[in-house]
C-alpha cells in the first residue's frame, strides 16, 4: 500500500511487534501524520510499516490511548470514544 500511494517512509531501527494472533514481525519504517478516515471521522496518525498480509492497517493501543476512555461493543462491532 505504501508504494502504491507513494507515501514517504522514515527509515530507522526496526522494532519487533507481536500481532494479536501471536505472530512476530519487524517494522520497516515509519510514516508521520498519515491521514486516515473512518466514515465521517478524520484523524492523522503516525504509523509503522509492517508486513500484514491481506490487512491494510492495525490500530493498536498506542493510537487508542490518545482518546482517553474507549468503549468496545463486541455484539455490534463498534468502538466509541470522544
């Protein structure tokens, strides 16, 4: 996705990441203030490049932390935050 969108990637020391299902991968750089949109919600995030297979993006705890209280409703598959 990075090459298709021609996004600038900062190179740095690779960081190890354990994905939700236990697989370990290493970062391949960082993109600063990448704009993302979820429905009508827009925000900018710093993202680390990882090999994710058929996934586009994983939003981790560090991203959610900036919103304070976050509520997940697993029955309706929704996330609410201010």
